[in-house]
């Protein structure tokens, strides 16, 4: 099982995205998905990602209710985020403290394993933000802090600031990255991550559902994600899906599992984040955990998805 660099957090090599809990998956369905995911992760713990803003707290509430009902807290690595919402200064000390307390209450836990700054906040000095996060760590309410959606320059500045202040810096970066979204990460941002020695946890691992293979030109799919996935329909998208399909057939696994395995094998990636709004959708993701791609297959996918 992978470990987030610079921490003692050992996590599952697939992180279950909780953005669908309370949105496209109601509480009973979310419970069923979480049950199946926990059962599939062996050895445990299972890695689950949520955020303050997902369903305005509904996602955290469902995850908290499920952990309490199953007695599963110690078998799950919980990641959540301090989100901007309508806050004027989202990463000010007061807002971070309030967000953390609300998340702890909804999650029904005494600690958050990985706590993110969901988006950068240019209106608040990094010194204030990092000191506030460090106070939560020292109080035992948060184990480690991480960044999400930070630029290379801002991430580097944050880490340098943390070292100057003598406080804990960010241990990981969450960012938009998948077979169809490579350019923004595979360059300056990845260089910064490697220079700082931190791990990455890419979200939208399936390109908003496009890499499931069901969104193609001329296909009408009734799904909340259809509009987002449609952005990838075209010649390059067809090349990527054709390559994914070929590799999937060679291994006898679903197409999404191949897309996630490719992502998990990329430099700096600890675990990709992907969600399933039903147990059936989750079943298409889980085979990525035991899948071993050959060098030729990885090169095939690299070439097909190149811009």
C-alpha cells in the first residue's frame, strides 16, 4: 500500500471520492458504496476523500454517519477540505478553525487524517494560514495538512514559508490530472512537487466520467456528468478510449480500471481519486488495484492521449 511522503499515512491505492454522497447518491446508496469499498480494501485502511463544500456538508455527514454505524473510523483514512464557499477570507485563521470544527462534528470523529486547503486564498497571508493549520495539528485535531488547486509558484512559496516559520507544511497536493488532462500538471507543477518531495492525489481521475468509455460522439447519456464529459469527445478522446479499450481487453478488466491504473503509476502520484455513485460503478474501478500494466501498454496510453 502506498504511503504519503513525509507522513505515517498508509493509504489504499485508490481513494474513493465522496463528492457524490448526498448529491447523485443518497444516504442508503452511499452506505452501500462505502461498505463495498471497505470490504474490497485489503489490507486496510481505506482512503476516502470529501470536503466541507460537498453538498454543503451532506457528504461529510453521510460519511460520519456510516463510520459511526459501522464502527469503521479506525479502518478509514479520512481526507476533507476547508472550502471557500461564500467566505470572504476562506483560509484566515478564524475560518480554518470554524471549518475544521464543523467537519469534525459532521464526521463524528476527533481527528481528520488529511486536511486540505481546498483552494488558494490570495487574500490571506500564507503565514496566517499555515500557522492556523499547524495549531490544529498540535491540538491533535488534524494529523497532516495538504493543498488543493495550488499553482507551482504558490506551492513552493507555501513550503518555503512553513520552513521559515518552523511549522508543518503541506504534505500532499490534490490537483486535476488524468489521461485527458495532462498539460497543466506535467511540467512546472510536477517539477515543484518533486522538488518539495510531496505526493500527489489527482481528482477527476476518470475525466468527469469520460474515461469510463460510455461518452462518445453521437451518444446521448442521461447523467449529471454528461456535460463535463462531453468536453473530451473528439479525435483525441477517441484515440484515448480506443487505446484504453485495447489494454482493458488484454487484461479482461473494465476500461475505467485501466485509466486509473495508468494514473496511479505516474510519477509523484500516491493514489488517484475516483467516485462511484452506485456499487455497480464502483465495481468497474476496483480491479485497478491488482492491475499491472506493461511498459508497452503504458507507452500506448501515453501516445494515444498526448495533446
